[in-house]
């Protein structure tokens, strides 16, 4: 694989998803279905990552588009256009950046938006790039404004202006940098400024995975990297509870492997998968304890709503931001909660999930 130079930064407390005891939304990072990267994931997931576009599972539209962009650039002997990868956590944005460097046969330099607090931080990285290198900035929407403004000129003209001195005697020295390809990853593309977004020549939206693709991800990881014997039905069961996210699928697979090794002969069949997922509080729809608590409060405690976020948060013992940013996105996507002007309302799917028949007139689910 291409040489990867990863720049390490000591981030201030609370910066960066998945750092510390809980990420910004508040769900503890030991949750098996937290899509943000957790401590202990990195080493194993580095081995699990595919090394080429051909090996990458899922995202067919993005793969085909990106293959065209990279092949055209290679044929012309130039650096490809800058690439923006957007989408929820855990869908393979970092992996795709590594694959881009691998396909181009160049080095990959990695950093993150929160780490680039000053323009000088970015200037140091840009000045060390070799021709054709790939610079990957994760969570690029969180880059500091001075660094972002320096990035504009670097992306367009491959040069930066270095300010020497202070006050009236300060002078600007133009510094040429080698042509490079910037790959930016963001979980919130709407927070990108217009000028920065417009400088990317190719934008890819990573989509959630379907169960067949996630089953292939689980099977590949089990047999090729974890050396685990697994049935197709068991892999499909894990995939169906992974919220359409490969990172969650791989994490659940590791917990199921642990269960099979401790309580059985190490072979993962459907029974072992279901028992392990039950032990780790992940139900058949991929909901955990906190998700189910929100549904129970909404349905059984308030007759299906409408209920305000603050009321739901108090009832489950969490902060409102936890309910709104961590629980709600998946519950809305699963068709169990609807957002209205008066508050959150349970759909028919939510009523059935907690074991009750929905009253007449309940908003229909997506089932």
C-alpha cells in the first residue's frame, strides 16, 4: 500500500468525535453501535481496510466515478482534482482516501480539521508535500478560519503566502508548493463554507450500506483477517443489526467472535450471533438500550407524542443533545420517530417495536 505519514496531534479535551469517554452527542464510546471511531479500533481496522477500489465493498456509484477521475489523471500524468468525501461516520471515507493514494502510487499525509488551528500548522504540512502526494484532512468542516483561507490558494494555485514580521513592517513571501491532491472528509457538508466547497473538483456522497453488502463486509473480515469460521446466516444477522455502517458491523463481529470463543468452540453460527447481540443489548433493528428507552418513553409514557426533546431527555436521564444528535438520526431513518413542529411523534413502527398495536391515525412506518 502507499506510504502513509500520519501526523499526530494532541487535541484539546472534547475535540474530535470518539475521543474521551463520550463523543459530542453524549453516548458512551463503549456502545457497540456507536459509529464514531473508538479506542482500540484503529489497529484492527487498519488491517480490515480494503487496499484498492476493486476490493472495496459497496458504494458502487462512488467507486465508478472515482475510478474514472483517477484513471484520467494517471493517463494525463497530472495530480487529480481535489476530492471531497461526505457522509455519516463509519462508511469508509478514511479508507477511500487511503485507496486514492494507493491507486495513484503516492504517499498519503493525514491530519484532521480540529488539529489545524493556525495557518502555520497547515503551511508546515503543505511545504513538506512531494509532487503528487495526497493530503487527507478528516472533519475538514472544523478547520480554523485562518488555515482555511490559506488552503484556498494552495488548492487553486499550489502556492501559499507566508507572512514574515508583524505590524507595518510585515511582508508576504509567496512560497510555491508541489502539485498535490487534497482529500477532505466531512460528516457535515452543510457546515463547509461555499468557497471551500467550490474548490473541490469531485464530491462524493457516501451512502448507508444495504444488508447484502454489509454481509459481504462481515464475511470478508471474519475469514480474511479475524480467522473466524462464520455461517452466512450469522453474517447476515450481524449485518442486519449494523445500522448500514461497516464500522459497526466490524465491531459487532468482534464481539460475536468473543462470545463464540468463550461460550462455544469459536465457530459463529446464527444461534451464537443472536445470543451475543442479545448480551450486548443490540436488538433485531440495531437499537441499543438508550434507543429503546426513548421509544418506551415516547410510546408508553406519552401515548406516542408529540413530546419535546427536553422532556424525552429528562425521562431517559440524558442530555437533550444526546437524544437529538445520537438517538434521533437513526430512529428517524428507521421510520420510528417523526419530527413535527409540536415535538417528536412515534410512528406505527415504533409502537410495534415496543410490542403495542398502534392506535388508529398513527403516522405510518416504513415497514
